[in-house]
């Protein structure tokens, strides 16, 4: 074997590589002389370089897969905002209909979830009616079904409107908070499928000082408009009927949340008992 330093190692500052020597053995794959260090088997520098590049590609692919997953299917679990932690386990399988109305609503919710699996499906859904009937449960179930079964990963997000504004309010004076207005509007706007839970409850996000109420109301509506303005796949739960919604929000917001809702309104009436009632 030659004692000549390999040309491939020239100019490299690592002492071990400086001691590389050229072998008489030739790489059968690349047709170049192998190199070696004293006491070690000869190896092909080109093969070694390719192995490093392959490993680097694996690391890059893994990172890309991680960030793609983080921006899509992980959004529901990691970025959703709940005001009732017990709701987190809700899904279609553990929804227990307690009336023929709620059974029909479950079927309708499953059908809507199936349609939302297609990213080309662009309409909003409203679940409306009395409190405690299962609106939020079904809305989250739709989001989970889409999140788990879509052929192409989607970013699904569940957000309690009341808790959203509480968190935004807590960020005032803390511009670096993840819950500042800009971050939240961006997060909700970018979601492929968004659930706005309990729309109308945020009306309490205002001062008891009457002179400040209009300003607070304007702020809430401006944020909501920024979220729903360009959205076409939003699920809304609310205790309010259409007349009440029209009295609370300006027409621009109403027109955005009503996009494509014909045939996609799930209503709970007094025919469905309140699931929260406890007999004693």
C-alpha cells in the first residue's frame, strides 16, 4: 500500500483524515482507490460521502415529516382551546343519543364529517339549540373524524370562543404571548377545518361600564371578522338562534358564518333532554 496521503483528504484539518493513506484496493462500485488509516480496513471515500448524504437526507425527511404533521394532524391536539377539559375525550363513539332528535343529529354529523374529508368541500356548519344537548360533543367529533381519516392530512382546530377572548385579553401588554391577537387570528384563519364553540358566549367579554361596552363589542367583532372573513370550512356551535345572532353581530360577520349552511344546520330543541341534568 502507498504511503501517499489521499488527494481526497488534502486541505482537511482533522488530524485523523490527514493520516489517510491510499490503498491499492479499488472500490468495485466507483472504481477509485480506497483509503485507510493505520490499523483500520480500507474504505471508499465516495461510498462514505454517499452514506453521510443519505443519512442527512433521512434527518431532513424526518424533520420535514415532523413539521408537516405539526402543522396538520397535530394541530387539533396541540393547539385547540377548551374551556371544559372533560370535552377533550368526545368522539362519535361515545356520543349517547337520548332522543330521536339527537340520534338523527348524530347521523347528520357523521354525514357532514364524511363530506369534510374532501378538502374541496366548502361550506359552514351550524349546531344550534339549547345548552347541554351535545352540540360541542358532535362538533368536536366531526373535527376528530376528519383529522383521523382524511387521506391528505388536514389542520383541524377546536376553539372555545369565550376562552379564546379570555386568552387574548390576558396577552394585552405581553406582545410575545402565543395568545396575542395576531397569532390567534392567524392560527384560526389557517385551519383547514375550524370549530368555533359556543359563539355568542364572548358577549360577556366587555366592561360593565356602559361607556366601554360598544368599544369592547367592536373589538370582539373585529377579531371575529378577521377570523371568518376568508374561511369556507367552519363549524359553529351556538345557543343563539338566527334572530339573536343577527342582533349580536354585524351583517358582515353573519354573511361569513352563513356561507353554505343550507342543509348543514343541526338543531337541538326541547325534544332532547339536557345531558347535564342530574336527578336527586
